[in-house]
C-alpha cells in the first residue's frame, strides 16, 4: 500500500504562484486622451448641434411620413431606437468630456507651477539687482564729488596766493589755523551729507524689498 504524502502548506513569506491573468485590452493613454479631447472639442461646437438636429429631424421625418414597410423605428413604438442612440451618445460624451477636462486641469496645474517658479526667480533677480544698485550708490557716495574737489583746489590756490603775496599787498594774511578749522568744518559737513545720503539709500532699499512682487500670470 503506497504511503500518502503529507500536503505541503504554503508559508507566509512565500508568494503564491501567479494565476492565469485575464486578457485585457491594451491602449496608449496619451493617444486615447488626445482623441477624447478632439471629440470633446467637437461636442462643444455649434456644428455638432446643427448636425445632431438635422439627424434627429431626418430620422423623425423618415419614420413618420415614409411608407410603413420602410420604417425601421416607427412612431407606434415611440421611436425607441432613436432614444437608445441618443442615450448611448450621451453616456459616451460625458466621460469623454470629463477626461478632456482632467487633462486640461493637469496642464493648467503644470503651467501654474512653472509660472510660480518663474515669478520666484524674477523676484530673486530683482532683489539682487536692487541690493547691487544700492551698494553701488553707497560706494559712489564715498567718492569725492566734483564740488568737493573744486573747493579743495580753490583753497590750495588761495593758500598759494596768500603765501606768495607781497607784504604790502591788499590780500588777507595767510592764517593756517583758520584754514585748518574751515577745512575741518567742510569735512564734517561732507561726512554728514554722505551719512544722510546713505540713510536715504538704505531706506529706499528696505521699502522696495518690503513690497510684494506680482507676476504677469498672477496679475491677470
């Protein structure tokens, strides 16, 4: 008598063998999406309404006034076939329109993300350029201006004239201490002017950076 082999139980960590899969239709989602968008665009035009109206009128006229033997959807049956066709058309049109709307919503979301990133980059560029312009203005404020150089040259010329003038000349005597005090006052005035100019530039930079940046797509 043959011995009966014990049944082997499947372990929990061992996957089952794949079952015979049911054949399913394969299609390209992108191609199907493009076709659905074309159909949805056609359904939303006046041409579709005109063609559908002419089709229904021709159908009703033929099945009403044609000989009874030639009628395929008679009036006595309340145009049952026409009702089924219109219901089938509506049942297919609604999913196609929804699919086209979903694809358009995905494209709009990608476009909005790209516009948001572009606006962020533009805002960063504007802030960088604003800081650069402010730093250049501050650097130019520390450079000697034309009026300052002109005053310094005039003082040097007066000093040379005063030192080389004759004793009996009508020119005022050369006083180095008075000229030094005057030069110190001029330097203080120049530093004060530069500080005020720098403060105005910093306030302008802070004001410009504090304003929100609005792009073209968001403004529209």
